[in-house]
C-alpha cells in the first residue's frame, strides 16, 4: 500500500500500469508516489 488504504479497483479514481500489472489508487498523490519509485511498492 502506498498511502495506507485499501482501494477496490471499481472505486479507484486513479490507476497506472507497471510490469504488466494494473495498480489502483484513491488519490493522485498516491499514484504519483508509486510512479516515482514503483519498485518500493510493487
């Protein structure tokens, strides 16, 4: 978890792909943190 919350993919306003997987986020800030260092979270 990037921001410490569970996010259901149907409710997630943000998403990104990394190594063929889709990751879902509840806020833009969380998505950007993941994209800055995906290996820390993936």
